[in-house]
C-alpha cells in the first residue's frame, strides 16, 4: 500500500481480482459474499451464494452479519462495494472488495446466477 492510499483512504480495503475471489469460493471456509446492489441488479445476475443487502440498507442490517467471517463486497463496478467494505471495516469486520465488481466478474467468464436467491 502506498503513501497516498494511506493518506486519502485510512480505512484501506483490499481490492481482489475476480480470479482471486473465485479461488476463495472453491475453498473452505468460503468468504461471506455481500452484494450491495439493488434487487433488480441482483436479479439480472449475481455470484452464486451472494447475499443481497442494498447499500442503502446496510447500516440497519449490519447487526445480523457474522463478525467471525471474512467478507467480500460486490456491486456492479466496485464503487458501492468499496463504500460498503469501508463501512464494515470500521465496525471490525474483516472485509475485501471485488475489484471492478460484477462487470469484471462477467468479463473474466466466471459463472453468474440469475434471479433471486432461494
């Protein structure tokens, strides 16, 4: 991490490539995938196993998230998920961000599940 990252982003969040997240999901324990997009975006395609909590609901629903797990935040491009990751990080969660969001995930040819999670 460079000086400017520390200076302008004191709550530094690790940015993970899609391939890194995919590899993490193949191992146990799997990280907790937190998708912070809107329900409509989520329905159009999400990573299998990702829980949907839209960014505007995160502060009110954060208490139900398990503190002992590693989290990876996901959105469309990586912007909203970075904000969510910083928010979780300030509350003591171990959290990373999917760099480039779902657009990079899809571009990498990784699987996408359509519809709402069951």
